[in-house]
C-alpha cells in the first residue's frame, strides 16, 4: 500500500518536488477504528523524527491519525489525507459524501469532520465494510460494493462530489468519476498538492501555543 | 490593487504557471458590504467569459463575491481568496482570527465562514475600519490599527494564526508574521497555490447539479 | 407571474395598504440557481430606486436574492418571501419542510435557512424539478409532482407545515392545505402582511452598520 | 402592567382589530426564572379557555411561557412576545442583542432562542437585574441600568438592533431607539401585528401532530 | 406505573439507599405532549415540597418535566429520567437512538436533547405511537411495535445503544438488550444510580443564579 | 499523583467498591497537549490488559486520552474523568466553565466537549498556565492563579458551576466551592461514582460496532 500511495503522490506533484514515501516500522497492519488509531501514533512520530529536513509532511491515513501530534514536532506544514480530501471537496462542490471501508471507522471520521467544521459540507460518511487490506486485491465484488455506495451518495444524499475515504482506493478515482459524472476526490493527491501549496504560500505550522 | 495582487500571485506559483490578472470593466471601485457585493457580479462574470481557456480561476475579493456563480460557467476549479485563506489557516492552526477592513463587511464574511463550516475554527472576525482604498497608501496610522487588532486576536481570541481579510493587505504578511510570531495568512497566495493543487490533483468543479 | 403575485398580495393586506407590483426591467426570466441569483440584483436595485417613497419593500423571489443589498438603500423594512415564509412556518408548527422547483436551487435555499437560523426548524428542502416557468401552466403532471413531495415531507420528514418554495406556487396553498391537513405557507402572503406588521410596529431597517 | 401592555397593543394594530387584554386569575405576580415559568401555565390555559372565539392569541410574557401548550387548545395562531421580537429583529438587522430583567431568566431565554434557531442571530442576552415589578415605577436609576446595557450591546456585541426583553419595557422603545440610533424592538407590538399578519395570510396553528 | 418504577429503582440502588416513590396528587394520568407537560408541574412541585429531607430527587417522567423548576426548590441534586438515560447512553456508545411512545412527544424530547447538547450523540428519536397507559398491559402487538423501531434504529440510524423513552418500558431493558445485542438504557435505573453518584461525589444543585 | 487520585476515589465510592489505582509503566510524566496525549495510549492499554477482571475502568486523565481505545478492549463501562466531570456539571447547573492547567491543552479539551455535545453547556475552558506537576506542591501563587480564573468564570462567563480540569486539583474542590458559593466539580469523584452507577444500572460498553 505504501508503494501505491507513493505512485499516486508522485503523479500529482510538480516535477521538482521530491516524495519520500515511508511507513511506520511497527504499528497495526491497517488502521480501522479507535484501537488502531491509538496504537499507531508512536511509530508514526518516530518515523517523522527520522526525516527532520522535509519541507512538508503528509500523514497518509484517512483517519488523520496523529496529525496534531506530528504538528508539535515541526514547523513544516503537516496535512492528513482525510483533511485534505474534505477541504478539496468543499472547494469544488456544495455538498459531498465520504465512502470508507469499515463501519467501525465511522465515529472517528465523523468526529474529525466536526472538528474541522466540514461536517456542514459532508452529507454522510458511508461504509462499504470492505477491510482495508482486501482493497489491495480489488476483486469485482469489492468494486461493486464501492459503486453501490457511490450511487446511494448521489441519489439519496444528493452529494455532488465523492470523497474516497481510504488511501487504498486512490486508483479508483478516475474510473468512478467518469462512470458517475461527479468529481471523485482522493486524499493522497490532494494532500501532497496542498502541501506544495502551503510551502509555496510561505505558510508553516503555528508554534504559538497548541503545537509549540 | 490589481497589480499588487498580480505580483503576490506570481511570487507564489510554480514557474510554469501563467497568471492572468484582470479586473472587472465596471463595478464598484472596492467591495465593502452587501451593496458592493451584489453589484459587482455581472462585471465579474463578463470578465470570466472573456478568458474561457484558463485552467483555474481565482476570485480575488475577500468576500468571495460571485464565486458560486462563476462555478456555473466553467468546469475549471474556482477559488475565492477568502475561502482559500480560511482553509489554509485551518491546516496550520487549531483556531484563527480574521482581520478585515470595514465593520459593514463583517456579516457577509461571517455568513461565508458559516456556509463553509469554518466558523468553527475562526474565533472572531475583526474590523479595522480602514477603507480598502486607504490601504494602498498604508500610512503609519493604518498599520498601527491593523497591528492593534492582530494583538487583540492573539491575546483575547487566543488565535494561533491570523487571516488578513483583504486582498490589499497581502504585502504585510511577512512583516506581521515575524513581529507577532504567528502565521499570517494571505488569501491571494493561498488561492493561487490551491488552484494549482486542484489542477494537479485532477479535480474540476462538480457539474452534476448546483453548478451545472 | 408578476400579476399572479400581485393578486395574492392584494388579497392578503388590509384594504388601506396599496400594493405596487413591479418587476425588474432586465435580468433572467426566472431565478433558479447561483447564476440567476447573481445577475438579477442590479435590475432589482434599479427598480427599488424608482420607488423611493414606499413604506416597505417585499422582494418576491424565494431565494431572497438581493434582500440585504436592498436594505442598504432604504430605512423602510425589506422582506424576502423566502424569509417571511420560514418565519411564519416557525410560528405555527414545530418543524416544517420546503418544496421548491429545481434541485440546483437547494444549496442557495439551505444557505439562507442556515443564515437565518431557521434550518433548525426546517427538516428538509425538497425539489420537484419542475421549472418555475412551467408552473404557470400547472398541468396535472406538475401538480402530481408537488403533491408527491408534500406527502413525503409529512410522512418521512414528519413536517407539520409545508412551505411552498416558489412565488409561482402561491395559488396552490388552500387546495394543498385542505388535501393534506397541514398548514401550507405561501411566502408572498406572509411577506406583505409581515411588512404591514413591521410598519405598524414602528420598526425600520437598522442603519447603524451593515445596512448603512 | 396588563393595562400598559393593552395600550401598546392597541396602538400597534389596525383599527378594525379588537384587543382583549386579560391576565391569569392566579399565578405568580411576575415571571422570572424557572419556578415562575412552570407555575403560571395552568392559569394561562384557563384564561385562554375563557375566550374560545378569538382569531389569534398573544402570550405577553417574554419567556414565551406556555405558548406551545396554548397551541394545543386552538387552531388560531398563538404567538409569544419573546418569539415575535426575535423574528422581527432578525428581519431588520443582521445581529441583535436582548436586554432583560433578572439574570436568573437568562438560561430560559437562551434555551428559547436556541429552540427557535434565532440564537444564531442573537449575539447576547443581557440582564439589568432590575426586577420586573420595579420597572413599573421606572426611576432614573432603573433607566440608567437599561441604557448602560444598550450601550454595551452596541459597542461590545456589535448588535445592530436591541430587543427589550420584558413586556414592561414597551414604552421605552421610541426613546431608546432615538437616543442610540438603532431599532429597539418591543415584543408586544410585534406579537399583535404578527398575529394580524398570520390571520390575514390565512395561516392557523398546525394540528397534524404535536399541537393536535 | 409508580409501583413499577419503584421496583426498578430499588433494584438498581445500593442497599443503604432508601427509595421514596410517590406521584403527584393531581395532574394528567400520563404525560404526552406539550399540554400534559405544562399542567403537571404544580402537582410535582407540591409533592417535592412534601419531602424536604431527601438527599436527591429523581423526576420519573421521560420529558424531564419540571426538573429545572424542582431545582429551584432544593440544594439536593435533581435528575430527570430522560436526561439520565441520555448521559448514560453517551458514556457507553458513540451514537444512540431513543424509542418513545407518541409522536406528539417528539418535539419536546428533541428540544430537551438540544438543550442538553446530547442531540449531537442521538441519531434520532422514534415514536411507536403506543400510548403510555397501553404499555402497562404490554400485549404482543405493543412489544412488536417497539421491537420494530429498535431494529430500524440499529439498521438505519446505525445506533449503537437504544434509550427506552418512557418510564413504563423499564422492564423491557434486559430482554431487548439480549435480543438485539446492543445496550438498552432505561432512564429510571440510570437516574437513581446517578443521583447516588452525585451525592457520593458531594455535588449539589448550583444556587448561584438560575436555580437560586 | 496516582496516590492523590486513589484517595479521592476511595473517599467517593461505596464501601463495597474496591479501587485499584495504577499508572502506566511508561509514557510521559504528565499529559499536556497533543504530543503527550498521543504517546501515552499504548502504555494505558497495556495497563488495562493487566486487569481483565475489573467491573469498570476510569481513565484518570482530564484529556480523556485513550478512552475510546480502552472501550475496544472490554465490555465493562469505561469513563474518562473529563467526560464524567462535564456530565455531572450539566446535571447541577445550566452553564459551567472549566479551569485547566496549560493553554496548549485547550484545543484538545474543546474538541472533546464538542464531541460529547457538552460544549453547549460549557461557556469557556480557561487555562491557568500552571504545569500539572507544579500542582503537586500547590504553593500560594498557584492557588491564587486558580482562584483568579474561578472568579473570571463566575463574573465574566456567568458560569454557575466550575469544573476543575486536572486530576491533580481534586483536593481543592471543597475549599473553592465554599469560597465562591458555586459547585466545584472534580472529575475523579464523578468518574468513580458514575462507574458504580453504570454497573448498578446493568449497563456495559456497546460492542455492536465501533467498540467491537
């Protein structure tokens, strides 16, 4: 999955931007629900500490796990892929829905959206109940479940954009967007390009209090 | 002011990005309050129609006037400088305050923040009651008024970033940021770099319903 | 449509109240979505300027287009028909739903409700996808679509009053109210009687800041 | 106080509208805080039952005590003076503050505003801590306390209209409005003219569920 | 019903806690909707006054009728069974739904939830339209209606706990919890054990202002 | 600090309740801000796993760090001391303020309050900027800072109860409550008595989805 994410990131950034794709040395194999979210952060922080000279950091977990903690370690901009996807969706549509993997991730994602304020733009977070690691094989049944939720999001939620709520779904973006006629937003591409944007706009993480 | 905005934009984007800075042929000289907001849109739409081949459009008015209407004219991403500044501030600080020009602009800006959901991250919108056009001369009294509000935002609002709520304040960003030790966000730089980001991430304005 | 609105208004006010029904000399033939909303305001403001001596102004567009801008031109009370309908519905029912014409109007209406605070009383805004101008003919198919949405609003939304979200639906009010056993609120009647009420209560538009 | 309220009401309505001003036979002498609010309702309902043929009912207590219960007894429109004042203030200003009597009434008023949705338009509810019955004498000290709160509301809350949060303050409206240059809203005048408006607009209390 | 409530309360408290179960001498036979809510309070307050020496008071009506008024009469903690159930559900699940009796009670319960802030944790309040007094007989049809709503709450609302919104449903708790595999919360048990908790934690009702 | 917390807990529970006070074997010495919050959870989970047979778990960190993760490990009720204090304060006062240690903890606490819904009852979270470990010595200067914030909370925020936002402040509760005449709420006492309450009310953590 790290390689898949790296490829998506490289394809999105400007040629002069170097991508270092790395993953935590320990921690759970995937992050789904409160338990995984809580236990992966120390490994994430250690990995961040190993790369002190980067210009920006993207946390490529859709739960935006540890993003606030990473911000305490650096002045570089730090962006979660969930956060990036929501901000991007809000700039291209009045209302969006999110399609993620497991139902047990929903309360965490909904809490994030509320904290960001973007629950006001997100109609609903939907789960396919396809486990993250199952996404790697992407058999036809998996794809059908995702497509069924996209359909519901458009027809029932009146969503005008879809956020794919798992870094492992990145490669579906173009296909689903063409099929359903709405923008399909992948957090990895948004996060790396927003990271470039913040760097070019000369913005760094605030160190005046909470992230000091 | 168009030239000032153009310079800020050019300084922020990647070298391969071309900036076309243009302003409406008619409309009010500055946009402050409900009346200006309402009357400038036809001129804005005409100007947009004159440039059909651009990859993205930035509306460089902090009230984000006409942004939704422009989205109905194009599939290219369309970003307002107010909106861009709020999204950026939310990615680098837990809470921000906005410093704008006239008090009569406050209800419009607050309504925008509520619509975007980002009122949950913005502690307060503050007015200096310096008219937009007065900003061009930037005499010491004007600067002092702005600095006084930045101080209040940090001490009273506990803001950890400041959004400069007028395109005409762009050049103060570095100076104020250094003086007060918090990120100072200028919407023009954010909007052009976010526009680049959305283009690189292959995202376009949703045409499925509201912006069709 | 101006004549239809005029008749509804005249039927609702006290005999001593004179109604001047007029429509903008230019502007789009109907107002549906962000683009129409933005381009009709200059014509509206010009029309308002032609009648400087009125005691109150009703903007008879359900999107409440330009209401805040008109308030900047006068001390007389200014009321939009959308706004009036929502306030009235909130006084006679705990929860209401809105039935309007095109889906592309929904985000604008929802933003208005949120700005007024009355989204807390409105369960849902529903679209029939009957174009405004089609309402003038009111063939049986059109009426059926409206009745289907009223039924859903009562059964699914548990709405206890219905707001008809288009000035062109005014004449359906009595018929639908009788058929469904809930109050059906027409904004035109509410707006003209509320305008009378504000005048009798000696209230004028605040000129202390935003509408100065 | 009933006579004072009656005079304000009569001055506001159209000549053909008859006002019946009456007060509960038992119940507390004034209504301030949760205890008074709870004990006055049976007397209010009995009084309402004594006048079955009225076209509309105004509950002239700023806490809107018993308004929902009265709605269960009649199809006529029922309006509380608090509710009426908030709706009126929202139609003539972007933001208002409320000035009421005792601090112990604040949580009740704030809960009402939240239920109506109009907390989004009300910056703050302020108490003078002048007891309701003291208002009848209106000595200079009392007036000074009210004026001090109006001043704070304008300067600190940036309120653009003031709601006088007690039926006993009705006669101050014109004087304060002239002195401070903002509309000052009295609930009694608003409630009776809104009652006339709802009757003329052919609207009655919904009997489909909650008020059945 | 008082005896049923007493039995549930006694079963939940510590052995050294004495339960005095009493009901108002007058007032409506059951409390459903705004009218019952308003008329039962004087009888409730009289009953409270008859027991001045209790350590805590539980108001065993799911509408939390008169709870704030009772707080004005005593320094002892006062807890409504609705309130208690919502707080408990929020401590054992991320999201809950409420199942109550009549539809006409819904607006009152929703207003309570909003005032408590716990509407953010409650997905939906559902009515079975089984009258309170019908619950006493609990025939199979009644039980089926309740079970149908529990099922919808779990499947459609994604509720992870169920609050039984009527004191008369207390004895169903264990049965439904086992059948559906989610915690089923009864307000009576929660309110008496929370009352014990507040007493042991040395907390009393604040008398500094609103409840003075 | 663990001993201090243990003493407070023991004093609050019923005699038959056994308290096991333990602290994480590793992790930061105190928890203040995002970084500490993120790194202490694995140690907390390990400690929880060492005590599989407890009837309920209290997480005695005012940030409620890891509470949701612990809920995934057990069916026993799990309560954070922050959460417990907010729920208790909401049952004895209409509005409360929180006094905590460091400013950098504020965004985390505010996010918790919003997630619980209880931000609607909390006027403000205030920091004394006394470090947690400094509380242990509790010199006069420290106490004065806490008292100054309590005074502001009562006078400026109109708070009718105070929540002490740090487990290390528990022993100040009685003293401050007497001095200021408002209830002062300590989370440790509330959490252990609420844990007893949930156990007696037969409630366990929902395992149907998020905490499965």
